[in-house]
């Protein structure tokens, strides 16, 4: 790993790094738009500002838990209990569309690098087959209505409700979620590219796009229970950069910076928002008995 020499600056074009950091707000706004679209399906017309705050709270509770499961209570905490199952299912649908976009771009780039992959001895067709399997799984959920009559699901009410909630997600909403997920993917990729170029990498932006797509895709195939996935994304970034013969240190630094600005910082803001909401709810709970 080549480290900068003493006195050598890491960031050669600060304006690009600042622009990358500024795109955090766009990234989070798109995620808030996905949540707003999902809630509209439940008949809840939540303002974008409130949806944005829910996204931050979800990050605040989810970042520190395995698989970011804390994101579910974080998003649900201001919804009526009657909407928790359907709301959680819609959140899963949004996460699924994001994964499908990442995997699809990964599959296309994987085939584009077919000669290098074949020479490395890696099973060439495995990732594209997994991508196809993921899309077929979504079609299966949409088209095969096992949930309404299947005995196994009828005996398990919660599981049956979750499955039926998936069935009730209209195709138009799936299409909208996929569109917004693609927008998020492009913004996140642009952040990555701007950071890498700001560090003076000589590679063409198309090569950097391929690098990012492969990192995102390989990361999707690696479920992790690590705290905030620390070490997992960095290991993937190092492996892909080494394989593509791209300097490792700038890629590692860009990966860590994006982790901090896109997840850690919004998560801390989300924890503050959660604390404020909880305090407000406690105050309201104390006021009501006194009014009675």
C-alpha cells in the first residue's frame, strides 16, 4: 500500500471533496423520498421533512446493531402500532430495491470484465446468476400468492401478515422505489468518484465507476454481523482495488470518509432527533393527566 510521502497532501482538489460531502444531503433526501412514497401507500401523507427525520432516527438506531435491524424501530417509532408490520415490510421493500440496483450494476460490470475474471479463476457466471435469482425472487413474491391459502403461513399469523403486506405492494410502487434507489446509487457513486479524483487518481472516471460498482456488488454478497460493518467494506475495497491495479490507499481513505459522512454523522444527528422526540412525548404524557 503506497502512503503519501512526508509533506505530500492527500487531497489535491479540495473543491471536489467538498462537493462530494455536500451530496450527503441529496443522498439522504432521496432515501426520505422513498420512505414518503412507502407511507403514502399506507394512506399516511408524511411531509418530506418528517420523513427525513425518520430516516436519520433509523440510521441513529440502526448503525450500531447487526444488520442495521435497529433501523426498523427507528422508522416505526412515530407510526401507529397498527402500521408497524406493513411499515416494516415497506422498509424491507425499499432496502430490497436498493440491493437489486447494486447487484444489477455489479452483474453488468462483472460481465464487462469477463477476460480478467476468467483469467483469475473465479467462477465467471456465478454473480450474474445470483443477480438473476434475486430478480426472480422478487417476481416470485409478486406473482405466486402462497400467502392467502398456504397452511404453513396460516398457522403463523405474523409471518402471514408480512407476506401479505409484500403482496399488497403495487407494481407502480416497486417501480418508483427502484427509480429512487437508482438515483441514490448514482449519487453515492458520484460521491465516491469525486473523492477519488480529488486525491489525484489518474484512472478514467469510467474505470473508477467500475471499481465502485464491483465494491458495492461484492459487499452485497457478504452479510455481516460486525459492529457497523467495520472492517468488511474496507476489506472489500482493498481487494477490488488490488485486483484492478488501482492505488489502494486513496480507495481505502475514500471508503472510510464516505462511511463517516453518509452514515456515522447522520446517525449521531438521528440519535439527537430521537432524544428530542422522546422528550417531547414524555412532556405530552405529563401534561395530559394534569389537564384531566
